[in-house]
C-alpha cells in the first residue's frame, strides 16, 4: 500500500484538502521575500540519511506515539531493518529529511527544478533509549560501541530528572506508561494527514511489532492540532491549550533544508542538531556507522493546567489586565504578536506581517533595545528559552548569539480544546513531542536547568532570587514570584503565589539513529 498511490475515500479527500490548506504552506512558517537558510551556504548534510523530523517540520495535523519494549532481540533488529528497506509494500518506511517539495519551500540543498512530489499521507520516525540499545544487544555485538560524550543519554531521563525540575508531581515516580523504568526501549512516532491514514498505518505497525514477538507495545498516546470552526467546518490551528499561537520562533539551521523568514538571529550550526565530525563539543558515537548523522531527543508528555492558569490571570486583575499579564508571562500576546514589537496592544496600528513576528532582538550590540525588560520582562517564558542577544551568565555579549543551547521542538497538543464555559471538565490536556538536540546536557538540560528554573541566567540583569519561568518553571507557591518592570521609575508589578502550570507525565532520552545506523543494527544477526 504505497503512501503516494493509496486510494482515498471522499471523506478523506475532503479532510485532507482542509488540512493541506492550513498545513501545506501554513501559518507563520511561510517564507517571506527575504527568507534564508544561511548566508549563501549549500548544505553538506546527507538528507537521505537523516531522520526527517530532525531538520523539517512535517505540518501534519495528528500524531501517535508508540512506546515499545523489546521482545526477542533478533526479531526486533530485523524489524527495524524493514522500516528502512525501501520496500513500502512490506513495511511503512522511516521518513528522511529529503525534499518533498510540497508543504515547504525548497532549501539551498534542494533542486527547485525538480517536479514536486505529493506530500505523503504519513511520516514515521524512531527513537531508541539506552536501555533499548542494551535490549537490542548492541553492546554485546559491537564491542567498541561508545557514547562517551553523552552521559545524560546513557543515564536516562529518570536519573537526571531533578536537573530539569522534574520533581514532586513531575517526578519519575509519577510517570505513566512504564517511562523511566528501564523497559521503555523504543519510541515509534507516526504522523498522519487524516484519521483514516492514522488508523491504516497504525494497524500495519501494530501487526509488524507483534511479528515473531519482536516488540510489545506498552503505551500509546495521540496528539492533534487544536481545531476551530470556520465556515461551519473544523479547521486545525497552531494554538496550544493556554491559548497562545505556537510555531512562530523556528530554529534556522545553517545549510539546512528548510527556509524560514529572516530575523535578527544568526543561523545555528548543523552539528547542534545532527551528529557530525566537525562538532565543537562532542565526539560522534562509535562506531561511526551507528553515530554519524544521528541525533538525540528528549521525549516529553506535559500536562497543562489551563484552569489554574486562567484563574490565576483573573485573580490578579486588580494589579494588571489579565490579557496583558498573559502576554508578560509568555513574552507574546496570545495571537503571537511579540511584546518586543508591540508592548501595549496585540493589534498594533497597521498590523505586523506574519513573516515579521519573529524578527526582533532583546539587546542590540550597542546595548540598546530592551535590556531591563520594560517591553518584555527578562524573566518571561520566550525570553528565557531563547535569550537571543541578551547577555547571559558565563556566555554571550550584547547582540551576540546564544545558539549553542538552542533546541528544536516537534510537539503537538493532546486532549480537546479548552472550553472556558466548562472549565472543570476533568479532561487532561497538554503537549507531547520531542526536544531535539545533539547534546542533551548542553542544550535541553542547560535550558531547563539554567534558563528556565534559575534566576541567575541573565548576566548583568538581576532577577528576584526565587524567580523561574512563570509558564513552565517548577514553582512553589510559597515563594514563586514574577516581576514585571514598569517604565519611568514606577515600582514593578510583583505577581506571587502561583503553582506550576505544567506537570511532566512522561519523559525519555532517545537516540535518533540515521538510516545507515538502523541498517547497521538490523544486520547484527
């Protein structure tokens, strides 16, 4: 059953048409007239060997994550090989970073003269934990296997949970689905263009997992873009449950295959997300057939307390307008307009074109801009997870780059859209997906530990010693505080007494093998 020739029902065609209109060339990822992927560079990345979601956003409206434990190792290794055999009729194939030429602009390594192919109706990706590599008998069969630069990966998410604030309700003892127990071996992620496609390929995969007792499925979870009614029809959006428009601040990779609107930030080096020999801060895992062109990712399922968040906004309305507070907490208004460009209103005169919503800086090379956070608080969510030109402790200069800690996020909501008329519906809702990076320690753990859950990250700007990221930080209501500076010497607004608005429900540190690596594993006998 080929993904390019599969027959569709009329309902599937209709739903696909709606989805393509939004996700084919959708939202804020549509390139502007000055789009770039690096200053005149031509990619040297082997896109056919790299898993697709490392370098490309699929823009598909639904996802299903399967957590598997290895049954019979030899059968499991053989099945992984079938996922990269090129034989679509035998098994769904892992999606690579090669160009579809549909749904996104060709990047510098793509040939614009090529005939565009139809966007596939599914995408498939694979992550393996360290216990998974052990269960697949990689260590036994490859004596020189080495992940010496990647101690966080081999230790695992549960052992290092405290470093990123996953404590208390977010601690490993409360994780679901066997995450963190050592039996969480392989994550298979299936993206689909329609419900019919999801069902069809899920059934195929489930049958394959069970063949020869290769794998046992121990957990699955679906995500889906939040829907809004337009012209009487449900249409996917780029929103998250807190009400903010998502997917605006995209990570541009130098020489990478995707093109995003130009902004003030320097492109990131490709070795920050793909394991390459020229990397500055790690050794590629050995043997090279296993490590090269791979990556690492942190899979997370995060529950969002939308009711608590909305109630807290309203509880402070005597101090600050609730929607302004929501904007100050995030760093953007809920419609995506950044405070850095429009601190007073989410509808500035003349508007802001979508391709300009990420084109701003916090601190310029000469120290100008918003160094004290009068427009966007220094402690706001998006300023913490990407300080841009803000000097940070131990690194950076005004207007410089903090790129070495950047992440690529591939996430999607789960649970139904929040209905403010029925706030206490008891339904869990949140986000799930991957934080992709080449170094879990220097990227994911650094961002969560230093920028999100610490007050000293901001260099010369002194934040309250108890302050953390107000949206995703690990908070204690007895000491939580978010300070909003005011102009003209007015006293700052201090927001206190809030609990964590997010709770980690599951986490796993995953290796994202290249196509070569999957074939290498499958041929170990």
